[in-house]
C-alpha cells in the first residue's frame, strides 16, 4: 500500500506530465482557427501555410522514437525538461515570426521539443504507477489531453479574435515555465535501457517524407509531369526503399519491420494512417472555410467545430469499453465508413450559400465515426505485440499518425489548389468541396484496410483475437 508521501509524489507526477501533454495538445489544436488570420497578415498562399502544420508534424514524427531513446540514455527527467524548454523557446520564436518562413522554422523546432516531451511523459507516468493503478492514471492523463483537443479550436479562435494570433504561441510561455519548474522540483530522475540511436533510419524516413510531401506541394504549380516532380517522386521511392532495407538490417532499428508480419499491426497501421490523413486535412481546411466562405470570425469558427471535436469526449470512452466485446474490426470499419459518409456529405452540400446548420449532422456523423475507430485501431496495434514491445509499437503508431496527418494535409491542399483558391468565397468553396471528397475517399480506404484486421471470436466465454 502506498504511503501518503508516495501518493502525493505520484499525484505530482500525474499533474506535471498531464500539464505538459495538455500544452502540446492545445498547441496542436489552438492554431487551427488562426490560419486564416496568419494567411491574411503574411499574404501567404495555402500551399505555404500548410507547412506551419507539416513542419511540426515532420520533426515530431521522425524524432519521436529518438526522443524516447534519449530519455532512456541521458535521463528521462533531464530530457523531459529539455524538451519543454525547447518548446517554450520555439513558441516565442513563433510569436515573434515576421514572415511565413520564420514561422515554419519555429514550428519545426516546436515539433522537436514535443518529440522529447510526449513519449517521455508516458514513460515517466508509466514508471511511477504500479500495474493496478496505471490504467487509472493513464485514463486521467488521456482525459486531460483530450480536453485540450476539444477546446483548442475555440480557445484559439477567442485568442486570435481578441488578442491577435501571436498570443496563440505566447500563451505557451507561462504554462511551459511552470511545467519546467515543477519537473525540476517534483520529479525524480529515471533511466531506461540504453538503446542505440538509429540515426541513418531517422535521416532516411525524414528525407522520404519530405520528398513525398514536396511532390504534392509543387505538383499543381510546376506540372505533375515536370522534371522537378518526377525527380522528387523518384527520390521519395528511393528513400522509402532505403529506409525499409536499412531497418531490416539494422542492429537496433527504430521501426522493427518484423512487427509488420502481424496482420493486426499492419492493418491497424494502414487504417490509422489513412483516417488521420483525412482528419488532419479537414482540420486544416474546415476552420478556414468557416471563416473565408461562411464569414464567421475566428472564435465563431472554433465554436462551430465543437459538434465534430466534442464527439471524441463521448464516443471514445464507449468505444474503448466495448472493443473487447465486439473486437476491433467492426468498430474500425463502421467508424471509418461513418467518417467517409459524413465528409462526403459535406462535399456534396457546401456552397457559399450553405447554412452552418446544414453542416452539423455530417460533422457529428464524421466525429462519432472517427472517435469509434481511433481507440479500436490503437488497441489492435498494441495488442498485436508482446508487452515488452508495446512502447515501440506505440511509438510506431504515433509516428504513423503524424506522418499520415502530414501527407493528408499536403494531399488535400493540392486538391484544393487544383479546384479552387482563396481569392473569393465561391472559389474557396470549390476547392474545399474537392478536398472534402478526397478526405472521404481516404476514410473509405481506411475502412477497407480495417476489413483485414483479425476477427475476434468467442472462446470459453471471452473474446479472443483470431487471424480469421
């Protein structure tokens, strides 16, 4: 039984790690309703503006597993505090950015800081609580993080509307400084097994992702058959193949390819990458549609995202509770079909004259659907590996989530630019409708990938996964 002192120490760990996670999640969502204002101030096209998100996603995704390894080697508390400090400095650089290029560079630094903070928050929390109490602690941690995801767009809209978009980043400074102080005062140092750093793997996956996204970004501008696009596409193929070959031969790979021999992990990852691609792409464009075409201010746009984002708070816990009864496959497939229908519905009805009330039902449908699919897909991935490899599988899942989001934003922006623009409400609507159609298609592809998850059949009164 824990003594009161130990209980107090555990509560401090939970509070500090949850505060850091809340700040990271809030930052990811709070910027969404500021995009239209940033675009207007800098005079940047949507193709450039997407890098304010994708620069963060790229550095976070490729450094995520390295961040965990650095904490294991040099001390989790020390590297956790260093990640928070880097994130705070990068947030100040974002707030002071005088042009889009400076903002993009600062966002990349934010992603590097987050790549240290997020995996180490989970490692510190998991190491502090015993098996019996860990699930409760992780549930509280996830709920606080989820709260940031839900309220982020509305908070960002309020700040942008009343104080200016730069305060979206300034707000990180007091939160971050408080978190750093508490980390140094209340957390104990801990170490993990000293794993080798897979620097070649990290470089190869970063170059591959950059080449693929650059191709999507530049295709409309220079022509899809141009030498530049062909060269970058070929580079993407070469770097991707090189990454896979290296990971197959590396002594300590960041992504052990043998894990993908599990059908549950391979299918779950495929579905996750596809539905996160759709979700992040919609999250980038939808607030701008609400402001540019429908005429809402930033705060109004943030509030009107709640029928979509708030479904996570209600649906995800229910889906997590029933997944062991029904299995992952029905939840993933049904959920992603619902998201595909919801986004396709929006693509069909959007116009400069559409009323917001007409968007509520498809937003709720899509939100409930993806909130069903998310915990089920993650459960399928983590349940497919041994307990000792759950940390690695979780890192691979999060890496795929952010790379998928990066590709999704690039793909939807490319489709938007091919069919519309930001010069008028009607032109924006045309591009937005085309992008929503692509998002629906990605969601449908995710549902198809979900069909290949192993079925779950009853054995001795319990649900057991079977490769059927």
